[in-house]
C-alpha cells in the first residue's frame, strides 16, 4: 500500500473507531501548521485532517509552495510567514516586491492567503538582532501588496513573543519593555493605519511551569479555580490566557492605541516534557486545548475587552520531531505525524447549545491514547 493511501486508510479507520474526534465550533478554528519534522504526511493528506478537526484557518511559518498549492480552492484561510533571516533583505521595497511576486502572487486567489506575518518573535528574544528591520520590512511588504493590487485581501502583521511585556499582572498594569517601546510604537501605528491586528504568542503553560507553587494549575488550563481579581479594575479572571491578552491591550493603551485588535498567533500546551517541565502531560494538554476551543465557540471577548472576541491559532497541528530544545518543544501537536490524535479533544453538542467534552475521557484519556496508538502501530505493521 502506498504511504499516502495507507495514511488515508488509517485516518478513516481512526475516525470511525473513535467516533468522537469531532469539534463543532462556530467560528473558525485556527491552527499552526509547523513543519519542522521529517515524518509529516504530504500536505495533500492534511486537508482531510483539518476538515475532521473543523479547522478553517492555518498559520504557516513560511510560504511553502507545496502546502499552498495543495490547499488551492479549499476555502482554508492562510496566514503565511516571512522568515526571520529574510527580514533585512525584505526591508528593501524592491526585494519586498520580488518576494511577494515570487511567494504570494502565484498562489492567489486560488489559495486564500489572508495575512502575512513578517518575522516570528523578533523583539526581545534571541532574534533581537533583526529588530531594526522589522517595521521597515512590514512597510515594504505592505507597499508591495498595494502595488500588486493585493492589499484589500491580505493584511500585514508580525507575531510577537510574550517576553516583550515588562509587566502583565494585574492585567490593567500591562506594559511593554522599555527598550522595545520604540519598535512597538511604530508597529502599533502601522497596525492602526492599515487596520491590521497585533499578534502575540501566549502560553500560560510557561508561567505555570516557571512557578507551579504559586500559580494554580486549573487557572492556567481553564479548569475551575478561584481565579484572580484585577485590583485596579475589579475585573475577575477565571483563566490566565484572558489575563495575558488583557495585559497586552493595557500595554498598547499606554502607547496611545485602543484601536488595534490583539490576536493570539500561538497558544497551546505540550503533552510531554522533561522531568522538570511540570504540567506537560496529555491530560493537561487535552484540557487546555479542549477548553480553549469551547471558549472560542462562545465567541466572547476577555473581561476588559468583552466586545473583542478572542481569536486564536492553536500550536500546533503535529508533533514536530526536528524542533530543537526541551522534549516539550517536540510535543505540542494535537496529532501524531500519522494523523492519529495525541489525545481526544472532541467536543460534542450537549443538545442545549452547550458543548461538553465526552464524559469518559476525563478519566481515561491516557489509556485511550495508548490504546489507539497501539492499534495503529499494529495495523501499520500488518499493512506494510
Ligand atoms: C478593519 O478590519 C476589520 C476586519 O478585521 C473589518 O471588519 C473592518 O471593517 C475594517 N475597518 C476598516 C475601516 O477598514
Ligand atoms: C481543578 O479542576 C477539577 C475539575 O477538572 C476539580 O475537580 C478540582 O477540584 C480543581 N482543583 C482545584 C484546586 O480547584
Ligand atoms: C495591585 O496589585 C499589585 C501587584 O500585586 C500591586 O503592586 C499594586 O500596588 C496594587 N494596586 C492597588 C491599587 O492596590
């Protein structure tokens, strides 16, 4: 059996056998399709997986031509990326125009590219050397899109690491790091002028991992907790992600911007980690991502910004075996490379417009994962 059809067969079988890997979410689910792996299925096989997951929006870290081609005429919306190492070159308008002509033009309009994220986590991280080129590159790409008549359909943005915040607690006191304010102010002005969104990668898991004695696990994974109350606004937060998002809104307000939307370009929880990576378990990852999807279904905003529904790209579609760093880095996926779920996050309509996680999976998700993995391993071996 050819690898591709074997893969489809396994997927089909899995969907039939599990019967619960279904998510009924109204607004589009976004997911990061990271590809730092040597064992992922071809993009053409990923479409069926996304449909099963009800994913309608995909974020790529590059403009991988095979992927964009495979998703032509599918209606899936793409956020594509300019790689960090290309920023300096792209900050030259001529080079930016060439980049758009070569990487975007050939795929539109048949593949629905709706935004371009220029660089990933440039500010405040180990990539800070690219910081001076970030805004110029965003402006150059934006100019190129205008020149090529694409600016109505595609907006320009950049995904930021949460380390750009100096203070995030309480959320009303959110502020950006002083040494980055110069860059961020210009970027916010750009977003304001072009009506585009500010993107942040937010991981309550990191905060919990760094301080498990102080931070309640439940608070960081959307499970029942006392939550926190912002002592300035008196607003109550029942989960950390919303507090993190509102801290970004507060930091933007300090720079004079209440006119820019915050979107979460990455969030997630690893299903496995190093011994000292507290919280990295399949159960916590399932709860975090499953609960997050339920929240998104409600289409509501955060306590301080109730009229701005949360908009999120989950990290990530697959476990990626070539990602460097601790074990957790290679275990953020909802799916194993063979397409089977790492854990079940299926939501079911409870019949009263509420969505609930299937009951049995609360207690036995680890066993289920083991069971399905073993069955598939067996099938894989039998079929080969
Ligand atoms: C800004 O963008 C949003 C979509 O993100 C759209 O609904 C709105 O109409 C736009 N506003 C302007 C002034 O173009
Ligand atoms: C955490 O949430 C679970 C429900 O998933 C609940 O049973 C438990 O009591 C909560 N723990 C705390 C400390 O509130
Ligand atoms: C609110 O709490 C923060 C952090 O715990 C503290 O630094 C600040 O002084 C408090 N502000 C007020 C108005 O109580």
